[in-house]
């Protein structure tokens, strides 16, 4: 890793912003990540799959958003966590730019990164859930008006599903759950 010199440091929307250059005039921008953000990595696996942060939206024509630094793996919780030193990292694509032009490109990228980190994640109300399907099917096929037993059975299914997801370190997938449910019923 090359030595980097800090050329700009400030705060945007209460986030630390650092802009650096190395000996070969390559520029990098670092934008601080908070725990309440739309995380740029998966807390379960540490990778960039199945996340809401869009690296392409955060990038600009002159700056590629490439990485995250400082997200630490917690041995106790078995998750990747945000620390005070977690940053989204962007690199200026063009080589040997004058410092003032590189600063302008990096500031624009910092604004885009912050917008992406602050982006509200709205979960769709139409997400399928095999437990809700189970509840609705049982409710429709029931001859009585009491639904307590159906609700308890659904909660039991929810607990078993949550236990399986946590113990296998997986995210919920409707298709997999439906397949497993059919496999268990046959």
C-alpha cells in the first residue's frame, strides 16, 4: 500500500470526509459510514451482494466507488460491523489530474455517496412470505371462526424459520422457503 497525503478533510452532513493523494498522483475519497446507514456491505457476509446501497448510483463519471474499509468482523456476534473508522472508498479514475479538479470530482462523489447512504429503504408491501401464505390458506380452509390455533401454528413456523436462518447464517428467500415447505409436506 502506498503512502497517502491528506489534501482535504471536512464534514458533510456530520460525516467525516477525507480526500487523499499518493505519490503517483492517484486520488481517493473516504466518506464515513454510520450504523444507521443504508450499509455498503452485508453485515452477515461482509460482501456487496443482497444490499440496498447502489455502488453505481454513488459513483460519478470521474470517481469509481470501489470498496469499504474499516468494517470489522465481530467474533462474538459473528457479523461485520460499522466502527468509527468505517469508510466508503472512491478512487478518481483519471490519472494525473490537477489537485483542484480532483477535489471537485471527489466532492461530487462524496455527495452521491452520502445520498446513497441516507437513501430510505422502503420494503415493498407485496413481499411474499410462506408463513403468511400458510396462515391465509389455513384460515380459508378452516370451518370454524376461531383462528387462535392457526395463529399459534403460524408463529411456531415463524420461530422455526428464524432459527434456521440464524443458525445457517442465511437471508430469507421466499422461493427456498416454499421449496422446503413442499419438501417437508411430501
